[in-house]
């Protein structure tokens, strides 16, 4: 409400002082448009939360959306005031709109972690299903999104084994020889069993498939470069 009131006041003052010239001052009108856009998105997030019946599991998403939108709206307001045509009036309005400075700093690291934890829930979780509703979710691991989903699921199942391996490597209980896989070294040391080793190896293969980029031979690149020239 406070930011909406400040936007309404600045929009009216800008129109009153500049009239038709406001249209030619595209940076100023664009910043006012940014404020309105972010307020609209914040209102849409609130309405969606209300229409869904105030689901508790969705609260981190709502707070993240509001903090992001309101921080950007305040930033756009500050840009409007910093570039207001009447500099004296701009400073006076800044003191009126932001007497104690900007109130919103954007989503915190803690809130980011809450949202990340929600997005990391297994498929079928009610909170996650609301987000993914209507989205195409390919199951084929050979497709990019399918490969990402496959890797996420395998990494989730191998998480306990991965923690064991990381702890053993950190403590020095497992010290792989040159060229030796840390998974093989941990298996030989008895830190993990054969099933866990297989889980970790499959997880590593799935992870590499997702993050690896296309590899081209040097000759192919030189041939392509020659064609472009």
C-alpha cells in the first residue's frame, strides 16, 4: 500500500509538471512503468495465494515473490526520484517517500534456502505439484529435461552414500591413489558397500551427462571456420 501510494503520487506529479513531455522522457516513464509492473506481480502473487486457500507449504514462495517484487519496485522508485526533472522537488519527495531509506532488500539467503528445499522435494509432493502443474515433464533420460530429472532422482537416492564418502575424504579415512576413483577407494576401505558404490557411480554418470557440453573435434571446428570465411 505504501509503495502503491508513492507510485500514484509520483505519477500524478510527473503528469502535472511535465504533461505531454512525460512521453518524450522515456527513461522516466519506463521507470514508473517498472514500479507498476512489480506491484502488479506482487498483487498477482497475493491473489494466487488467497485463491489457493492460503496453503502453508506455499508461504516461502509467496514471501520470496513479494520480497523480490517490492525490492525492485522500491529500486525503480528511487531511480525515478534520483532523475526527477525538478532536482529540489526530487530530493524533497525522496525524504517523503523514503524517510528511513528503502525497506526491502530482496529475498534473504535463508528464504532462498527455504524455496530451494521446497523445489528439491520429490515428485508428487503437493507443494511441488502446484508449481509444476501444466508443465511438460518428459520421462525419457535421453531428453535434456528428462536427463535432469533422472539425475536429480539418482542423486537424491545416493545422498547418504555421498555424505559418507565426503566425510571419509575430509577426515583422511579414504585417500585415493593417483588416478584411482574416490568411490573405488572408499569401497576398498569399507567405508561404503557395493550397493552404495554402484549408486554413487550411477549418480556421477547421470550428473556428468547433464553438465557436459557438446564436444567437437578440432578438425570440424576448423572446417566450419573456413566455410564462414
